[in-house]
C-alpha cells in the first residue's frame, strides 16, 4: 500500500453551507423556545417539554453537521458507517437532553448544562467524521481543533447565560434575548463544525479505493431532510402551545396581582375599620363617663330643689297662698321629671358601658303587673282610657330582675297612655315556648314602618318639631331595650298607623344576666 502526503481538495456548495448555518440557528431557536415552556407549565408536563427541547437541539446538531459535510465534495468516493451514524444521532440527542435537564433542574448548575451541550457538539462531530468511509485518512491540526472546541463550549455558555440573564433583567425584551441566545447556540454548533473542518486535512492513503458500504450521500440527504422536518414540526408545536402557555401564565399573573391588590385593600380596610371601631368605642366610653359624671353632679342640687319644695308644700313654716302653692307644686313636679330624666341618662350610660348589673331572681308576675297598674291607673283614667291587664292561666313567676322588668313595663305603658287619645291600653302576659311575653297594646296613633328603625335609638323621637305635641327625651325605649338585652331578652313592636301599636317584652323562661 502506497502512501501520499497530498491533501485532497474538496469543492464546496455555498448553498448547502448557508442551509447548514440556518439549520443551526433555526433549530437552536426552536429548542430554546420549547425550553422556555418548562418552568411555566405544570410539573407533570415539564418533562415532556424538556425531552422535546433536547430532541430538537440534538437533531439540530446532527442535521447541521451532516448538511455541512454534504456541502463539501471530495474527489474520491465517500460512504458512511451505519453503526457510527446511529451512534452520532444517539450522542447528539441524549447529550442534549441531559444538558437541558441539568440546566433546568439545578438552579446554579446551568454552567454544567452548557458545558454538557458543548461537549455533545464536539463528540458528535468527531464520531460522525469517523463514520466517513473513504480511501483517505484524516489528519487534524491540534491548535485549530482546540479553538473549535472552545467555540462550542463558549457558544453554549453564552446561550444559557443570556437566558439566565433575561430572567433577572426586565429591561431586555423577550425577542432580543431569545434571538441572542439562539444565535449564540447557532455559533456554537456551526462555528465548531466549520472550525473543526478547517482543522481537518483529508489525505489520500492508498492508490486503490476500498470497497465502500452503499450508504450514499443521497440517503444521508433524505435523513437530514426528515430531521429538518422534525425540527420545523417542533417549532410549530412549540410556537402554538408556547403561546397558549404564555397567555395562560399572563392570565394567572394578572389574577395573582389582582388577588394581591384585593388582599392589600381588604387588609387596609380592615385596619381602618378596627381604628374606627376603637375610636367609636373610646368616644362611647367618653360619652358614657360624661353622662354618668354629669348625672351625679346634677342630682346633688336637684335633690335640694325637690327636698325644699316638698317642705314648702307641707306648709311647715306657714300657710301659702293658692298662687304660691301652685308655683311650688310646679317646681316639685319639674324637679321629679328632671330627676327621672337624669336617672334614665345614668342607667343608659351604665348599660352602654357594660357597668349595669342586673340581679336575676324569681319574680311574681302578678305583683309586677299590679304595681304598674296602680302607678299608672290615675293617668289612664285622667285621659279617659280603659286600662287593664290579663295574665295567662298557669303563669305565676318568671326569672328576671324585678326592678328592671317593672321599669321596662312602666316605660312601655306610660308611652302607650301618652300616645293614645281614645280607646284602651292593655297589658297581657303569656308563655310562648320557652319565653315569657309581656305585651302592651294600645289604640293610639300608631307608628309608620319607616320610623320603627329609630325607635330604640337614644334621643330619637318621631315628632321632632319645636312645638311637638308629645313631649319626651327619646331615652325610654332605648334604655328599655338595653335592660331587656341585659336579661337575655328583647323588645319587639308591631304597629299600624291610626290603629295602634303593640310592644312585646320577650324574656327567656330561664333568664340569665348578660351584664
């Protein structure tokens, strides 16, 4: 066998060279676009995106390399070793899958993933070069081989770095970063190939051509075409599903932002309501303290007024003229009215501040009703009203605070008498399920539905005019409701304009103190 040192000169097809470079860039872009879906899709689907990205990148490396080989035609027959071809495909795809997996699986290992991709490009190139079968031998220029290897590693690092850099810098738009990353990967693939080809010298090794296996360039071109078709299919699928995932991610991010804003709004509003509640409670306590202190201060001089007017009415120090007796009686009546008002204010302040204490015990229903009847019978007769009470058979006692129950009933009965011109006022006591009900009904003026909401609010009166017909402070019903609630009960009302009203005190059979 004769040897020759003559280098074989290949003719180049510029169109295939351009095609090979385009395959490297388009395939890299497709693989990166697919890889971008990995972190945003569900955990179950991420492995499919990862494998798809690795397959597309592997096919890109392989298809670009053999397209580049086909672009150079040697003056001798060239065939291909089938097993080495399969090995080169396996190395390209599996190495790419492993590299993509490492880069996406471990946050700080993206450098190792990039090195793995670069090493895959190098390994695939030299295994595929070894698959060439021809009557020549390959001689390598070591410095240029090292340069081509550096290009593969550096280009892969640059591509992955740009993707990592984009995640942390919003000022770079998506397309610039993806194209830049794909460009860097394309340089790694095509730059390494053509750098290694420059470093490779094909020298004729024998004067007689060996028998070549029948895997021709035509077959290889068909295989490359299929690989390119798979790459384009992957690009279309990645574009379609990727856009859907991106839109879904944008929708989820918008919902998360909206949810966060709503949570912040609710938090701020809750804080404001708590502050308003504290301020309201503080104001209520200050008001109650003021009413309590003022009531005590007013009762001191008022006691003296009532006491001295009582002495004058008894005419202990001499007889009074009819006019003087009338004036003193008016002073005494006004004093007692003012004392009742002060007592109501004090009781209401205690009830609102939680300092009112009720004494729950067994109360004689008959005794309470009779006491109320005796107290108000004179007023009812003076207005010409029928005044009566009735107790359901079997009811003898109830469990409540006797003084407070009497106070509530007197207030309700007095209001009924005051607002009834003609007819009657009746007090009925009955048992309904587990409660005792004291119902006061009258045939008075009635209450409009719109006015019932403010009946039990302090200082609220239905007649607000300066010259109103029915005098009062508006404290009675508010205080009565508070006292009823302190015993575990409540007061309800039913009324019809022009026909009358029914106020009902509901007390539980086993009343308990809420004070």
